[in-house]
């Protein structure tokens, strides 16, 4: 980042920039784009990917709408929170080296309009990233979390939904539920969400999903937590794990890495164990996936909540 811009930033963000640039081996390029749809956006271009490897230092971009770098956004009370959000995206990918969903076979990679952004692999990738980033921002700036509002829950239509839209409603509701349960403080919105999810028959799977995502967001192992979060999302959204390919920025910087078939993630409540056997049946939408929470010497199945031993 050029010195004239870096020197404007609060000390915390200057430290963040230095850590990112040291880990990545390249500088962050900051540019103003007055016609940007959002307050700011960060992007990483990972070197030369033609042969499936990323040997070069990445190119990192931060675009902001302006007029100044410290612009407040509708969700953020603190003037530096928007830029902090974008830098934390870069920090997780370069310093923590969390894997990213590169592609999900059969699902579009990116849909740019906000209303449909949910239904693409980029939208799934963003969920665990934002759960971690928004909680970090709350710890730094202390403003209330309000990523879901009552109106979202008051506008849910009563089933049966039109058949060709049923999956989209299920996805949309689970995404809204995650924001409500984990990124919203308002008690009325939370209560309304429980009532609606019970009414449409999704409450049990929704609670399973957010219990595991909440534990993983606070895990000291953010690489394992990222794989686990995508695993849990795929389980609930009925996406075959074999369809998911990750960009792994660890040693070797390999791309197109499949979901690990057996792994353990430490959390405050105990170890969460993930395992699956690649055997997805597209006709019945039944796979062989399981996630088990080991807590206080007991094991609980995260799909059903049942005690295993
Ligand atoms: Zn973001």
C-alpha cells in the first residue's frame, strides 16, 4: 500500500496491512471507484493459475466508493469498519491461509445481483468468511449486530411453495437464519425466525447448522473450521461434497483440492469430527455424510442432535 494511504489508517489497520503484505509478498493496491455498488470490495488474483498452481505473488486490490477511505456504511457505525472488513478478507486468505471454495459443480460461481447472490458458490464461500469477520469487527468496534431484520421473516410465504422454487426458498431461509442466529442481536427478530422456521419445517436442521457454524467460527484452527463450515452447509443445503473444489493456499498452493474425507476441528465445546464416504446419489439426494461433536466425553450427531455413545 502506498505510504500516503497507509499513513492515514488507524494503527490497528496499519498492522493488518503489514501482516497481509508480508505474508502475500506483494502490496495492496487501493483505488477509489465512485460508481461501486457496495461501500468497498477486496479482491485477490492468485498469480498464474494456468497449470493449476499459483507460483507468483498475488495481486491484491481494494476498491472503495468514497469520498474518503473512512466511509461509514449502513451496517457499520464506525468510519473505519468498512475498510477493516475488506482487509480482514485479505488477512484470512493470506496470513491464516484459509482455503476458499473455488467451484461447486452444477452451481454458478458468481451471481452479482444482491438478491440472488445467495444461490452461487461464491455466496456459500462468503458465509464462513463473514461469520468470522463480522464477529471480529464487533469485538473491535462494539456496535450491535443486525445482519437480519424483522421484515425478512415477515415476508416468508407459507408452504407449499411453487415446486421449482422450493429449493431456492430453503436456501434463502437457511442463509437468513444464519445471519439471524449468529449475526443479529435483536431478540424480536430471533423469536420471529424461530416461529417461521418451525412453520416451514426447517427449524431442526437450521439449529443444527448454526450450532456447528457458531462453534467453528470461534475455533483456533481456522483452516479446519473453513472445511467444516462448508461441510455443514453442504449437508443442510443438500450439495454433494464431491462437487466442491477448494483453492488451498497452504504448502504447494495447489488448486482444485477436494473436501477432506476425514478431519477433526477443535472447538470450545470439544472436537468436531467430520467424515464422509464419496457416494452421493443424485436421485435420492442421500449421501454418506456425518459430523460428530465430541463434548465432555460424549458424542452427538450434528444432523439429528442424538447422543451417539
Ligand atoms: Zn465481505
